[in-house]
C-alpha cells in the first residue's frame, strides 16, 4: 500500500511538471491612449470565460501563464472602454500583446467603485471621481486645461460653475464671495499670499504646466481649515508617470492695443526684462539726490513670448521601489496697453476728478518646479515638492484731466506714476502615506513657504499742462504729490497635517467606511515696511518749465543743491512698519460610512484655536500700536449622498465656518493710489458663516454630466470694504452689519453633440455652466461707530446692499472639436465664452449711488495640433469680442460712467517638441 501511494505521488508530480513545462505565456504593456500612451498601472487583464486574470504593475506590464490553445483577452480599467483581443498560445512560447485603452464612448452603467490609481489628468477620470465621492466639489484636469487653452490656474478655475475672475485683478469669486471668503492650498497644504493686499496667492502665478488637476471644494469638511465660505482651490502638482520624457516649447504673443501703440510704448527705467531687480532704498536720499533709477521713460517693442522645458523619468529601485522625478522651468512675458476714462463724481454727477488714463504694462513670470515621489513598496510612499515662482509687473500710468483740488483754469493736470512690483514665492512640501495595517492608514505632510513682495522705487509726479503755451510745470498742493515709494514684505509660513484612518468592515470583510482623526497646524509671520520720500517743490521750481519725458532735467543733484526742491519723509530714514503673527492649532474627526448600497455620509467636527496679533508704527500712529484677538471655534459639518440609480446622485451638505480679517486690514496703515486710498481698521473681527448645499447630478456617459446645485450662505457680522466719511473719501474695512446672506442655483452640463465611430477620435462636444444668485447684507452705521470707538464713520446712501464682487449671473460655455488623423496626429479646436452680469464694485455713500461694473462677455479661440508623435503647433486668439469694460455710478439722475477701457485682442503662436 505504501509503495502504491509513493508511486501515485511521483506520477502526479511528474504530470504536474510536464503540464507546467508545456504552458505558454501571454505578456505585454497596457497604455493610456488619451494620455500620450503613458503606462496604465493597475488595469485588469482577463482570459474570457475563465478566472485567470492579472493586474498591470506600476509600469503597465502584465503576464499570464496558460495552457496551449486559443483564447480571448479582455483588457479593462475603471472609466475606460474595455477591449477584447484574440490570442493563440503555443507550448513554451511567449506571446506579446500590447494594448492602448481609451475612455472612448464608455458609459458609467457598470462602473464599480474601486481604489485604483486613475490618472487624474483625464476629464473622464475626474468625472468618475466626482461621481463616486461623497463631498461636493469640482475638478479640472490637465487634459481639459489643454483643450481649453488655459495657461494659468486663475483662468482655469474661472471655467468652472459659480466662479468668476475679477477684471483687472487676480482675484476670483466663488458664488459671489471674494478674496476674503476663499482659500488656496497645494497638495492639501495651505500656501500664503504673494500680495500684502490679498489673502490668497495670485492664481495666475501657477502655469498649468505644473498642474495634475485643480480641485474646487465648495462644501466644507472637517479636514479643511475653517476660514472658508466661498470655496477652497487646491492645486495638485503634476506626478510624472512614464519611462522618460523631455519636452521643449516656444511661443510668442502680441496684444493688438500694445502693437497699435508700439511707436509710443513707454515704460519706466530701472527694472530689467527678466523681472528680477536688486536695487532698493538709496543711502542718503534726505541729504542728496541719490536715487538710482532715471525718471525718464524708455521705449519698448511690445512683443512677448514664452519658453518652457519639461522633463520626467522613473527609476526602479529594488524589487518594489520606484522613484519618479519631474521638473519644469519656464519664462513668459507680455505687453498690454489700455486707454479710457477714470473719474469720481458727486451725488449730482458732477466731476470731482476726471482723467483720461493711459496704462502701459509689461509683465513676466518665471516658474521652476521639481518633485520627487518615492514608492518604497505597496505600503509606503513619500514625496517632495518644490515650487519657485517669480512674477513681476511694470506699469507706467498717465492721467490727463482735472482734479478739484488742483484748480487751474488755464491748465490741465497730468499725473505720471511708474510702478514695478516683484513677487517671489518659494514652496517646500514633504508628503507621505503609510499603510500601517490592513485597516489603518496614516497620511502626513509638512511645508515651509516663503513669500517676498517688493515694490522698489514707485515714482509719482504731478504737472500742469497749459495747451495755449504748450508748457508743463510741476504741480503741488500737498507734500505727497511728487514722491518715490519703497515697499518690502516678507512672510514665512509653516504648516503640518497628520491624519490616521481606520477602515470599518462588515462581517463579510466588505469595507463600509472609515473613521479619520487628525491634527492641522498653521503658523504664519509677516513683516512689512514701507518708506516714502516726498519732494517739496519750491515756488521757483513750480515756475520752471519741465518735459514729462525728461524729468531728470529737473530732479537732479544740481537743482537739489540750488534749492529748487527738497526731500522729506514720515520719520527720517525710519520706515513705516507693521508685522503680524497668526497661529492656528486644529484637531478634527470624520466618520464616513456607507449605510446601504445607495446611502453614504461623512459627518465631521473640527476644533480650532486661533490667535492673531498685529503691531504697527505708521504715519497714522507714530507712537505705534498693537491689537490681538484669540478665538476658539467648533465647526460641525455633514455631507449626505444618496444614489438615485447607477447614473444619478443626490447630495446634501451643511456646515459652520468662519472668515478671518487679514493682517493688512487690521494694521493702521494707509495704502495710497492715484484715485483712492485704503486705511486699515484694528477693530475688525471674524465673521461666522453657515453653509447649505443641495445637489442633483447625472452621468449619462463617462465624459458627460448634468447637474443642478442649490446653495445658501448665512453670514453673521460680514466684513466689507467701504468708503468712510472723510474729507478724502478714504476706503476702510468694517463689520458692516449684523447679517448677510447669499443663495442661488448652479447648472452644469457636458455633452457630446456627435461622435463618429471609427478607429480614431472624431467628436464634437459642448460644455456649459451657469450660476444664478442673490446676495444681501444689512448696513448699520451705528454698529460701525460703536465698534471702532467713533474712529470710523460711514454714511451710506442705502441701508442694505448686495455683496461687493457678486454677479447675479455667471456663465461659461465651450464648444470643442477633436479629430485624430492617425495615432500620432490630430487637431483640437475650442471656442470658449465667459459672461458675468452687473456686479457691485463699491457701496455708495454721502448720497452717491453704488459703483457697479457692467455686464461683460469674452470669447477665446484655441487651436492645438499634433503633427507627429513628437511635434505640435498651437494657436490662440483671446478676447475676440474685445468688449468695453465699464464702471458706472448709479445716481438718481441715471448712471454716470466713471471708468472704461478695452483690453484689445491677444494672439499667440507656439510650438512644442517632445524627445
């Protein structure tokens, strides 16, 4: 019996070896056709009619071992169209089957939620994530940014529903709520502002070359900082996946306004074309005329361009390790010109100041980014992100007209101002993720960011022009009329995130949800100083004829020594200063659970301890002052999701948040411009916000969407910028009343108009989103007087108003045609339109009506071609309608135009080559 058993085992062993030796192998690589055939990790390969399957590795590779025979392979991936391929396998042979997958016309009908690493550059992948997520957010990825010809993040977010970009600035408004109500982060970590007058960093600093995707969260969750009301924009930096790439791109652009004035395009001297400067306050400006830069303008040729390099490579380290590196460096510049009316009028419409303004602008953007992502194994990942951005703007403004404070019946007033602003941002982030056990995950991140904002040597001069004699003379009514101004800001910020998640499973091992608990810390310190040197013109100096384009002939050491002018400042060589420190410690908990196959929820609570201190020493308070507030905030939130069917969701979100005042709003410092001045208010304090969202959405196909969202926000003690009652009509910041609210509807649609079946893409698609909203806030002058101890007084024309910057209607629409001629060539054309209705710029006072920016629409055309696998040419035509921007004052006798201009058309041509 023992012999028979031994014989049987030996026979079985020999048969097994014989069968194994006769097997064949099927192997290959899966790639993403829509992402330039990058490798597609974690896709599924199945032998049809069997249980034999495999997943691709991080390089998109797979391998199957099967008996000889004829089979059908099924290649599939979440959100992509499945492909079947026949294969014949012979004994001891390897058959290589490579396959490219595409989203194609794939529907979401049979989608199953899985934890897979979908490329979040693709529109279909982001729509799928939006469908499966519980929270309410919108995302726009690299693929959509490229299709719409978007060059920076500010323009990108303005393409999403309920978001608009303020004309003439870098501010975006989310659901009618401006800079103070929004926040910005990068890879989930907060980033500071590059502008002392803004809470958020200018989003147009970030070129879309560095972006994987952008997420706009409109509903609040406990993982986010509580300074939230409109939305949070999270910029996710590009994570390179692939064997290696190197790309170079070149481009040029012209603005029709700038070119038409090329013979007289004048800018200030001093700043160079690179956007970097090293000069600053001279050593002895109060005892000699020792300023470095000339006051005489220089002529420029207004033709801009761009240059960009991108490179990426992935390295295998050991059996499981993988290191992915990506870097990009680029420089762009451009010229703009605008001309139009700018004035202020009284309640009867009579002019107080009225000028024809010409504005010449040159801007630059230098960007460098590097990231390294290291996957130690399937349980541990770590990444480092570095971003450096240097942006500059050089402007020369001339104002010719009248000012009631400069009465001169024989002459007009000419104001010349030259401004150079350089802002530098340096971001360092270290991020990690670890799977501690099958049920416990840990996510962490730390960052250290530095911002420098400099305005070195802003110049201003005022002159009378007598048209009869054609003579200019220097004008002076106050010591600040002719000046040079230097400003410097440095802000350092450290932040830390730590979160632990515990997976909740049922008896069958199915994951039903998770519990997350964590800590956030944010520590910010700002140092700001400014010094202004005023030139006191003697009577003899005011009678001296000058040339506006050769002011060096007057402002020089010889005339200084001869007493034609003298120099003074607020406190000698001691600058005006303010500094601010803000510390936030937060703990949060989230309970995420799927109660049924259709009903899910995320319920959270967050506690924040906030401390903000501002110190100052300025011309408004030479002795200096300080102000501190401490807050404890408990912020509950809940998001509920119900799946009506496999294609439709219904979501509800409710939360409590707050809005902090900013350093510059609470520092007793005055920012002076030609047409207005802004003063800080130390008595300012946070607002409290209550938020509600209800959203229905439908996903007919993987690249189609229809959604309707109703939202409401109730704000206690809203903060507003308003003209205060003063002789100079200065602007300040106040808690304007007890309550305010905003409510509205958002509509969004993405639809394929037609798609012709065939080997290559040939389709026409349409995108549309619109936001309809209403805002209201009470105005209480007595409240403002009481809370500022009578220091500030407002005398508004009306007892209530809408929110500044809010439009009742915002809409975006785009029409895109895509045609591939071969695997490696094709064309994509997009026509994109943006419109906003009338919106409030400033609240009227002293009987004057509100200042309102009139409705405006813009139209862009973008053409992108791929001539070969490596070479492409792009063309862009922006602002095709060239509408006139208008600002009016709503007076009883009718609207009075106070500001207008046209930006002109901008044409760009670029080419790129990938090695």
